[in-house]
C-alpha cells in the first residue's frame, strides 16, 4: 500500500530537484577539487550542468559558501562528520520535490542518458541507483525520493552512516549498466579524487 501511494504521487508530479554533493574534504587532491579546470570548465560545472537539464530546483550540499560560485541554494549538513549520508539527508529535507536526482560534484563523465534511464526505471521505488558491477551500486549518482529521509533518520540515530545500507531498508532498485546502453562509458562513474584520476579523463573532454 505504501508503494501504491508513492506511485500515484510520483506520476502526478513532474517536479524534480537536483542535489549536487559538494561536501568532500579533497584530502587526496590537496586543494578544493571542485574548482579544478578540465577543458573549458571547472570540474563541478560538468555534473551541475547535467542536473540543470533535468531539474526545476538545484540544492548544493556544502558548508563552504565561498568555494563554488553558483546561484543555487547551498545546504550545510544538519549532522556534520557523517559523510555523504549527511549531505543527502539534509538536502532531501530541504527539497521541494518528492523526486530527487543526486550527483557528486567530482563525477564529470556522468551523462544525460544515464539519468533518463534512471527516471524511466523509477516506478514506485524510493531509491534507484545504477551499477557498473554486480552488487556495487553507485550511491552518489542516483534517484532518491524524499520519503527515504524517514529511514535515514533512523540510521543516523543508530550511528549507521553507510549510504549503501539504505538499499536494504528502503524500496530500492539497482539498474545494471551494460555496453549495449546509450549511457555506457568504461569510466562513467569516475570519481576525481587525485591527480592520477585526472589522467583517466578522455582527451579533448570539455573542449
């Protein structure tokens, strides 16, 4: 019954909020990685541009209001020091939409086709995540519904901060990504965490 009512709510609502996760510490990079220049733009501008194509509202998860120059609302974690779960939870609470697309600001190769796929697969699920490898979903790139905050609150109270643990406690769906799909790229979910990771970006990207 709970899933039935969520399905009605999602079908009748076209509004989508985008959540850009920009709260990483950039320890391995040694500086604010989001402002690294890649091609003609800064690193964070690539995932932000993808969210802007789909979303009516953008929330940026960060407590540093000076690092990223964006016009979108910035949300500081309500509970600090608990990793990505804190950012997703805080932004979902502030979101004006039931449907939310979450993307980390250090994943420049995620494309529009992937989010179109996830949206088409959402049905009445609370969480829809892609996975390049079996049993290894990408929790920082996916679709989350606002109703998932109920479970997140319980997890935070129990000091369980692993985002992947949400999948067994919510109505979740994992979408396998294969070479036959339009969104396919071998480094689709590349996270830029070090200077070595920059070398994996395709030549000419962003130019």
